[in-house]
C-alpha cells in the first residue's frame, strides 16, 4: 500500500477515527499505537463473543495490566462497545 504523508497528532485522550473503507485507518492505528490492545470486529469469533456480552471488553482490558491503549477496529459493527 502506498503511503501518503499526512499530519496527524493523536489526541491525549480517547477519540473515534472515521473514514471510508480502504483509506488507511487500520494502518494508521497500527503505526501510531503498535503496543495497543487491538480488538478487530472483522474476526467473526471476536464479534460473536462481544455481541453476546459487550462487557467482555472490560474483561479483555482488565486481563492485561500493561494495556494503556485500546483500538477497536470496525466499531461500527458493534457500536454498543463505545459505552464500555
């Protein structure tokens, strides 16, 4: 994938990164947050598990004390996660 230089300064707190498919949102989050816990809702098992019990997101985060950042990829598939 060809990269186009962009100016992006991640906010200090939480934020939502929106944009059309194929514009590099996942690539950008991997670049800026390489150590983040990644929750990919394109993985069917992850989507099923969190759909059944969205509060599992807290369990996933709590199980990893070193987690400082969480990236939820494709959150539009399960917007209720934004409440957690």
